[in-house]
C-alpha cells in the first residue's frame, strides 16, 4: 500500500529537549515536505526537499532542521523545542517535484511542548 | 502575509443542501488551485483541482468555480452528506519547477441530518 508514515503520532515533551519526528514514504517520491497546522492559520510549510541531499526552507523554518540522506526518509528535527512549536505536523511526498496533484500526506504528529 | 484567504471558518449545512466555501488569492502568478479534504485524525487528501484556463470543474458532487478576473475560486458541494463533514482547505501554487503551495486557513464543515 502506497503511504507516508510518521512517528511518533503523539509526543509530549519539555522545552529544550531535542526531538526527531520521522517521516518515511514507500512510493519512491523525489519531493518531500513538512508542514505545521495551527488553528486559524491553515497549513504552513516548514522545509521541503527536492531529492537526496537537497533541502530548502519553507515559510516557517525557524527552530527546525531537516535532513534527506535517503530518498524515502525525511526527518524533522527540533534541537531545542519551545512551547510555540506545539502544533500538528504533517509530512508529505510527491512523485513529481512540486506537483501538488500527486502530493500524499502522512497521518500527522501532534506535538506538545511544555 | 496571507496570500490565500478562505471563508467561512466554519459552516453548518443540512443534509441535502449545498455547501459553499470561498477563497481569494492575491498572487496573479498562481496557476493551479487544489482543494484538500481532511478528516479528524487524518492528513489532508486532494479532493479536486482546477487551472485558470477553465471557469468550472465538476467531479461528482464537488464543483470548483473559478473567476480569474476577481481572483476568486470556490468549492460547491451539492447534496451535502454527513460523510462530507470535514475540514476543507483551498490552496494555490505556481506551475513549473518547484511549486511552493500556499494554503487557505481551512473551513470546518458540519453536515447535519
């Protein structure tokens, strides 16, 4: 089954404790992206990657890092989480770089930073 | 800066009625306008999309109307059903090369029996 998986699905942590949210896709997609979803703000892009070792900032990259060492994986790293990063995070992948009609979203990771 | 404005924020429609969600954009370079449907606990999923060379696109009970001169587009859900209850996001992007997608703020639709 074609899918994007994220782990963990739920996470409660404390300010300053480094964490990683993993994202993996089994569709051999080149393009992957991270979004955060907040009430009243919709989905905002954090980082994206066009292919292995190629990443770039989205609209709200501050406080986040990403890496793309393998095509299937695109982890999101919060080195020193803060309460304003409490949000619902989605990973997405696409077979054609940037083509939104083939973009698949993961199930989401709900992060709470105390 | 909110480049895609979506309204209403929430919508309650009776079963069988028409649900209408509106979006307006500012960037005239946008040339692809998808709508996403999101159920609770799930990620968004592409519902229907339109390019500005057509004024309307219909897929089953879902129709997008597009007004290029007004820079507005809307989603119409005909014969709304309780199973349509979800959050709907409009989005806009530019074709060619990397497409950065700009999303609206979402509309929570509730269809009551």
